[in-house]
C-alpha cells in the first residue's frame, strides 16, 4: 500500500496533467505548473520528469500534439483555428510541429486511416528512459550557509550539457587560479536550476561552483558569488560515470521523495564531486547529490 505522502505527490502531478489539458490554448511555463502542484520550482520539474518520464515542457508539447491530431481528425476546422486552440501562435507553426513530430502534414493526418498517435506513423520524439540505479538510503546532514564561487555556461539538456560543464569548470578553475583562492576551495559542486522548455532548449544553465572559505579578492572576469542557505540535506552517493547521474536523480525524485515523511525545502539541489575526474577512471568517480529537506 502506498503511503499518504507518496499518494499526495502523485495527486499533485495528476492535478498538473489535468490543468495542462484544460489550458492548452495559453502559454504554460514551469513556474505556473509548479504553483498548480504546490511545489517549489527548484523541485517540481525533477519530480514531474521522474514520475512521468517527460519534462513538463515535453509533456505540454505532446499534449498539444495529441489535441491537435484529435481536432484535425474530428473536424474540418481551419488549421489556424486549431493551432490557436492548442497553444501555437499560428497555423504554420503547428504545421511545422506536425511534420517534425509525426512526419505528416495536416491534410495527411486528416486523411490517414491510422491515427499517428498510435505510433504507427513516424517516431516518438522523446523516448522514456527506463534504466535506473538501485535506490540508496541517504545520509541526513545539516550544513551552515556556504559561499560559492561560480561560473555559468549554457547548453541543451539532452546532448551538450557535458560540454557546458567542461567549459564552466574550465573558466572557474582559471578564474580561481588568477584570484589565488584555490587553497580555500573546500569542494567542487554543480547546480542545474532551470526547468527545460524542451529537449532542444539551448538555454539550460550549468553552474560550476567552488565552495570557498575565508575572504576573497576582486572576482575574476565572468565569475560571481552564490550562497547556499543553511539547512538540512539528504545526501545520496552515486558511484560511476557522470553520464549515469541522471539515473540517480530520477530514482531520488521518483522513489525516495514521494515515499519518505520529509518535505523538500525551497532551495536548489546540487552535486558535490568528491574526487577528481583527472585522477580516476569514470567508473571510480564519486558524486554526492544534496537534496534540501525541512
């Protein structure tokens, strides 16, 4: 039997799904959907993706596509009218999305004996990720406020965030060396705060950070300071290459968060890179995931 807290999370995701279906004619961003779910914006998109296999933006897009096909096959209304009803700015914008997603135009969808939503025509753009890591019990710890020296790069969440991470840490390391603060670095961390607007969104931030003790000189060009608030954290240890970290995050937000009797704080989760990838092989890498809890 599922615990009440787990059911609460599932109900909140269902509320979002129902809300999306009733508001396809308007812009729907992650912040609005987080409010519908009564969740922190730092955690909502992670919980949603872990439970559904899709980011909120991917789900909204697929809902628009499904409703568009339903309307095209069930009426003779103009493509422009249907486009506006399902949240596209114009008929050509919807037509482009249909061709990209289903490989068909509006006339072909209307005339086809097969509903393209059945997956018999074209390929699904966003396959579910099914491979997971075993769920571990976290260590619960309290940390004081931490000052973080940061560098940010941007990339697409599904294909070039690794390159963004390398660029960000490269700038951070160079800047910290110029500032002469490397002896004050206590840990190397990373944060990814954004809710993706879609798989091709190139504007996803990867924030590379050094937790710093002591005073700081003038900041090197391109670097800035962030503060991680004091509080309690659930810490999960991941062993293995960085390319499998998403599996650990998914397990945390899909399996652990809904079933434990702890509420998430409105703070950004982060990763601590325990060892140096220049000194160990990928399978020897250790990464700690810090989840803020009340």
